[in-house]
C-alpha cells in the first residue's frame, strides 16, 4: 500500500468501523481501515434486529456496507492485523503483521471483543447457531422451544427471568454446584424452571443445531436452544498498550463522545459496551466518525 499518512486510522473494519469510515469519508477525511476479518458473529447464519437487514447473513451486511463506503475515495482498506501502535509526535504510528507502518492524527478502535468459549465439546460448533448470547438477536426464532440457560448465581437468576419472556420451556444448568440463593431457587422452581447442577460434558448437535446437553454422569437433556454468556476479552490489546482505561468488565472506557482517556484515541462498538448489537455498533461508529471530524476541524480552523 503506497499511502502511509492518514488523518484517521480505524482498527477494525466490521459494522462499527465501517460505519465510522462512512461518516469520515463523507467528511472528506483521509482514512485507513485496517481489518483482520474476524467479526464476533461470523458463525451466525442469520443476523436479526437491525432494520433493513433483519435475517440477513452477517457477512452480507458488512459486504454491502463496504461496497458503499468504497465509493468514498478518501477511505482506504487494508486487510491485516494491527500488531503495534505507539504515540508519535502529535499522532500515532501503527504497524501491521505484514510489516507495513502507517501514521495518523487520530485512531479509532472498533476492534470488538473475543468470546472465550468454554471447553465443553460441541460448544464452539453451536456458538451463534443454536447456542445464543442474546434473546433480542435470536430469541424470536426459538420462541416456545425447549431451551436451557448455562449460568450460575445472580446472573443465572436474572438471565432465566429475561429468557422466560420468550419460552416457558426452560431449564437452568449451573454446570457445577448452584450458587443461587434459596429464595431464587424457590422462585425459579415455582416458575417451572428446573435446575441441573451436574457438570456438562458435551452438546450433541447436527451442524451446530443442538439436540441434547450431555452431563458428566451421562444423563441427557433434550433442548433446541441454549443461552450462554461466555467471558470475553478485548479482541485487540493495542488500546490498553496505549494506556486506554478499561472498566471492571474489561470494556474500553469512553465518554459520551466515544473518546477514551487518551487524547486522539476514540473507541466504538462492542469493545466499549455490553449492549452487543449491530445497530449499536453502527450507531456508535457513526457518531465516533462525526466526533473525530469535528475535533480535526477544531484543531485546524
Ligand atoms: C454469536 C453472535 C451472534 C450475534 N448475532 C447478532 C444478531 O443477530 N443481531 C445483532 O444485532 N447482533 C448480533 N451479535 C452482536 C454483533 O455481532 C456485534 O454487536 C457486532 O458484530 C459488533 O460490531 P463491531 O464492529 O464492534 O465488532 P466486530 O463485528 O466483532 O468486528 C471487530 C473487527 O475488528 C477486527 N480486529 C480486531 N482486532 C484487530 C486488529 N488488531 N487489527 C485489525 N483488525 C482487528 C476483527 O477482525 C473484526 O473484523 C451477535 C454476536 C455474536 C457473538
């Protein structure tokens, strides 16, 4: 890639990064979008709850977005992994795995998070297909179906309460000794939600569509859908290397303008929020793009 010097480098070219790049391209800004091509929803067959694209394949949504952004000639794309970022003069220098070095005045991290899937056999195969993270994205498609929640403690109680909106055919697997209070256990049992404490061995499934949860004692429970919220980490550690603060959940801390605590560094999308959805990634990316443009105008006018 010939051009090395940009006004803005966006690390992450999925929904949030693409949305920001559209705001910036329409603001005539020289932008480089560096993307390693691993969005978190890549295994999901259909994405829901984003108007105009409800039920579309996740990769089709981003491909359409990229085609539209590509019309803005000041926006450039580079498929690579950003591996180093340092403060340099009034801006930043970003190096990629293939050895390219780019500079910019501002950086936007739209780099998402990486879900750390548990070692349960079959979990990774079913992730995003029948093992679901969010009822707003996928609950409608499995409404009233035999469903399990894998969670424990306070989070399990709240999750069970939430999911009972979509199905009453619900069981809770704590995958080890229950940490629910007696009161929570009684409430769940009154609602007909049975609790399984046995550790989980594996999921039986057909191409990611789960049919049974198999416990370590070989007992099985038939289900059509499973909800789980695995832990996650930042997909890209560069903002942390640059000194950006994270909150207790490991998300980048941003203010209402999508600015991190480090001047010149902004963040949007999943790397900043627990409200993980394409709509929110697009919205915060679009806003971050406008804020960065305004900051550049204020500096130069
Ligand atoms: C299984 C699953 C199913 C989902 N289903 C839905 C749904 O149906 N509807 C919905 O609205 N939401 C859904 N979501 C949530 C939605 O996918 C996310 O909110 C959305 O993808 C966030 O967009 P993002 O751009 O912030 O991050 P991502 O889409 O995760 O993209 C981050 C991008 O940054 C790149 N990147 C990271 N680090 C680097 C680096 N160092 N250098 C270069 N590139 C880098 C990655 O490769 C990736 O392309 C789902 C999520 C999951 C996990």
